[in-house]
C-alpha cells in the first residue's frame, strides 16, 4: 500500500499535479487523476455537497439512534414491532407500480465495480446486475473512483477491457442486464472528500456522482423512462429509509425528472429492520422496487444485536442456513410484506461458486445452489442473487421452471410472483419466530475456519479486493463479519466447543494459538512469496484485536478503512491546503 496515511493522520508527501476544480467548501484529498477529474467535476461535486449539507444532520441523528438502540439491546431489550407504527403495518396501502424495465428480476448477478467484472456481469444473461460499492468492494480511493469511471462507460455503452495477457477484448453484448448500483451503508465515511471540513458520507459520494453523471443516459438506454435503480444496504430503521427518500426527491428535482423515477430495493439485512419492513416500504413507497433478503449481513446483525445476550450464541457459521427457523421466518415474512405492497421479494446469495478442478465437488456445490434457489422460488421469492456468471443458467432454470407452479390461476410465464404468491400464512409469524435462536453445535473447526477466512478476507480487502474465493465459497464483507463477530461472541462467553466431543472452552490463550496455527496454514496454502507480499500479518493483527476487544466494534471495515486511506496534500484549485 506504499505511503499509507491513516485517516486523520498527516498526508503522504505526494502532490496532485493539476488539482481538482472544486466548489466552495469541498476539498479533495485523494490522488489526482485526469480520468477521476471527469467524474469529480465541479458541478457533480456541488451536487454531492448539496446532499451532504441538506441531509447530514438527519444522518447523524439516525446514527445516534442506532447507538441508543444498541444501548437498549445491551441492557437486555430485544427488537420488536413498534406499536407507534401499527397503523402503517395494518394500513391498506401499496407502493408505486413496478417499472416495466425491471418487472422480471428472476436472476440478479452481483459484483464489485471492477471493469472486467462489470462487462462480464452485464453480459452474463442475468436480468439485473447489482454493481457494488458495498460488501464486495474495498473502498479505496482508486477502487471507488475507477468504479465511477467504469459505471459511466457502462451506462454509455462504451465500456471495454483489453486483457493483454490473454489477448482478449471485452465489450458489451447487444442485450445486457439492467444495472442497479449499491452505494455504501450510512456508517462509512469518505475520508478523501471533505465537505465543510468533514469527511463526506460515503453513500452520498457513491450515489451523488453516479446519479449526476448517468441519470439521463440510464433512463434513455436502460430504464424505459425510469431510473436509475439502486440497492440500499444495512439500514436498521425506517427513519434511514426516509432519508433516502428525501435524497431521491432532491435528486429528481435537481435533474428535473418526475417524482418516482428513481427506484430502489432495500436489503433487509439487519435484525432490527425485519420489524420495520412495512415502515421502510412506506417511507419509500414512491421509489420502491421491493426488498431483498441480505442473509449474510442478517446473520452478522443477529450476533451484533444480541452481543450482550448470553442465551443467543450461534452454532458454527456453516450451520446457520436459511432453513433455521429464524431465517425461514424472515424470508417468509419478507415475501408476504412485499407482495402485499405490490413489489418484488428478492431472495439472497448462496455462497457457492463453481469449483474448477474437482468435478464431483463442483456438482455437489451446484446441487446446493439449486436446492437453495428451489426453496426460494417455492416460498414465493420473485428472483434471486448469483455471485458468479457460471451460476446464472442454473438459477434461471430453477426460477423459470418453478415460478407460479402449483397455482392454477397464475401464468407460469409471468415475470414475477407478486400477484400469485401472497403468502398470507406468513402474516402470523411472531416476534418469537423472528428471533428464535439458531440450533446446532460449535466446533474447533468452526473457530479455525472463522479465523482462517477472516484473516484471509481482511488481507485481500487491505490489498484492494472486496470479494474473494476462499475454500470454494464467495467471501465478502458480510460473510467475513460473521466470522469476526462469532469469534468475538465465543471468546466473550468462553463457550464450550460442544460439537467435537472435546469439551474445550474458547479462551484468549486458545484463540491466540489458533491464530498462530491458522497463519501457518495460510502461509503453506498461499506460499511464502504471496504471504510476504500480502497483508496477512496486518490483517491478523486487526482481526485478532477485533475478536478479543472487550466491546464489539460495530463494523470490521470501519477500523480497517483507516489502513487503506491514502491522503494527498490538497491542491484543489482555489482551495488552500489545511494539512
Ligand atoms: C453478501 C453479499 O453482499 S453478496 C454480494 C456481494 N458479493 C459479490 O458480489 C461477490 C461477487 N462474486 C465475485 O466477486 C467473484 O465471483 C469471486 C471473487 C467470488 C470469484 O471470482 P474469480 O476468482 O474471478 O472467479 P473465476 O476465476 O471463477 O471467474 C471466472 C470468470 O468469471 C468472472 N466473474 C466471476 N464472478 C463474477 C461476477 N460476480 N461478476 C462478473 N464476472 C464475474 C471473472 O471475472 C472471470 O472472467 P474471465 O473468464 O473473463 O476472466
Ligand atoms: O448483502 C447481502 C448480504 O447477504 O449481506
Ligand atoms: Mg450485505
């Protein structure tokens, strides 16, 4: 990472040669690049600054409310339905009609905003591509800005990539997936852009720059008059959805396009949010295209929410699947809620990816994907996520062949199941159903796998890769969070590893040994050269500190972000450096 300057620390002694042309009150502290400067135009930055100024107090308040809720949960409270918003849950309202361009979302591919992957994803045959600034992206200045450049070319239809080593040129097909963009969550700052002396809110940068440069072309080329389309991550309460709704209205006004043009799918991926699904849709009712089961962050959030509840300890990560009662209840209630309100109920990500060098293992992995997707389509989901182009056809076949089956009145060729799979039975799911502790056992191998995966993921993230294949599974920020918080929880409560008959308790000493042994194993697996040039030691230090910390860090990536920030002296035109 060279001249890493931690966020808030003195900047590296490298200057921006030309400088960004910035509006009043905006400072850019990221490296200057002529391509980035086209994205960081004065007008686009002005728009981001307007969003920041108009909504920053609401964001700060929402983050304070998260802290307050955490205090209550840590004092023994549990999340539940809010009596004050019963009228919304009981009310007979629906969201705005689904835009025709995205009526059919049977399979959505996801991936970071990396050039080759964007082209591959758009060409993959999936109905939608969710381009990710979030779980799948390490939010370095380079990744974020290159991501914006890539997305602009993708929307313009001009994006290409030349793989010189393979002498292969990548271009877009005539028919491509519809683009959704997922900005970062509310909690992540953008340290390279200061607005009125404060780091910008990361998602205002992601949303603002993308919207500003692409809304007109997107609506013409992709959205059939609607759009752009977004995925919104990691919200905990409808007040956070209300802020997004305000942001969308502000953007529509600025662009002079009709209210309701922008559409977004909210990921229900925190435990508190499952009790707010109606309220979230209600706040976004003019801008909604549904909800999605963000299963991995949801599991992470279960541990985080119950961090002070010694009776809510998780079994091994591999045992917390969608058939656990609390996960099934969450997915069923999400389907009922979305279909009642006239929008898509999207499924989630199976973590399996194709296994290239082992036919039998690959077949077994693909069977697991099929089974997961079959469960989703039968439950009533309107579409699902795939992590890899090699999974699109498998998922598509399952959805095409099973959607609306067993419903004599439904059209088997329909684009979705919004009208045909109402799932009224899920209306009766209770708070107890949604909170029920997952069943299973804990094992030494579970502790080891968490550690091995957590360290390797973090090493990749520090090196710039936000999603990686590890042990034949897709790992990203959400799955790595589970490894981290599960280790933290087991250490805090000194749990007994009851799954392997050894009766060992998890202590700091045991964990210290496991870290050392797993680092040795990683060294053997990746080789000395990769180990020495990678960020494994740094990752191990961060991961170990977080797992053994007396209080649980809210996010793995908040601390780790300090290590990827690279500040440069400010040479913005018209702005005097304050560093
Ligand atoms: C919990 C959540 O939030 S889920 C959503 C966030 N997570 C993600 O989006 C993860 C998306 N998936 C990925 O990033 C990747 O599939 C990985 C990192 C897991 C594996 O990637 P690789 O190691 O490159 O896989 P592999 O070598 O099999 O790739 C084969 C080809 O498919 C492409 N590919 C793999 N995954 C994707 C993808 N998601 N989108 C587009 N192209 C992809 C590769 O670029 C490669 O292309 P090429 O043959 O033209 O060179
Ligand atoms: O973002 C998706 C998840 O599962 O987390
Ligand atoms: Mg997530």
